[in-house]
C-alpha cells in the first residue's frame, strides 16, 4: 500500500511542477496533427467515430513525442491523402498539397521541440518564437521552390501522379530506416 501512496504523491508532485510553455508546445502538436488529418482525409470519413479516433491519434504524439507516434500520425496523414485522392477521387490541389506538407513538417518539428523540453522546463518565449520562425522560413522556402519547379517543368497541371506520392513515402521510410541503422551501428 505504501508503494501506491508513494506513486500517487510522485504524480501529484510532477503535475504541480508542469510549466506552461511545454504544455503549449504539446497543445500545438495536437492542433497541427489534427488539422493535418482534417485536411488530408476526405470529408466523408470525417464524421462519426473516425473523427474520435483521429483526435485520439492526434493526442498520441503530444504525450509521447520521443516515441513512434510522430511517425505513426505522419503515415496516417499520408494514408488519408492517398485515400482521398485515390479512393474518393478528390482532385490534387496545389494549395491542399502544400498545406498538408506544411502541417506534416510543423507537427514533426514541434515534436522534436517537445522531445527536448521536459514538462517542468522554464522556457524563454523567445526560444519557441525563434523555433517557429525558422520553421516558417523552411516552409516558405520549400513552397516557393516547389511551385517554381512545378512551373519550370510544366507539371503543375491538375493531374496528380499517385505513384510519385507512394515513391516519396517509400524514400522517406527508407531514409528513416537507414538513419536508424547508422545510429545503432555507431
């Protein structure tokens, strides 16, 4: 019984020490991941029980940013995009593609920040601001470069290529496996 009482006291002490900045970062993770789900999945799927499961899935990386949940939610988002474009015939729109890519990147970078911040960290708001400004610069540069490349190659029409999306996903997973292997080899 003493072990249970000690555990409860330890949890109460930990909850009392939680600071605002790490909680805001984790709330941002939830909002961004959920927005990515809402934008990627077709509207027909976003009613009823699936929206509840998506909300629970969006909470997972907020509570465990160092775990596999960040990758899981990114794969669910990409799966929703594939379901919407291939299964429900939603046309590939450049604005939606850029928005989903931006939300995937923001969710990933906020999970990286949250993984570095303990719950009781006293964080200068300037740190989070600089982190977000750098992320916005990367997103803006990527979007501009992507649109310029689409225009230069003439492939910016309304037709999307499903195989390119799947190939990009396979390359990303392959890079993650390679990096994991290289880290373990060290």
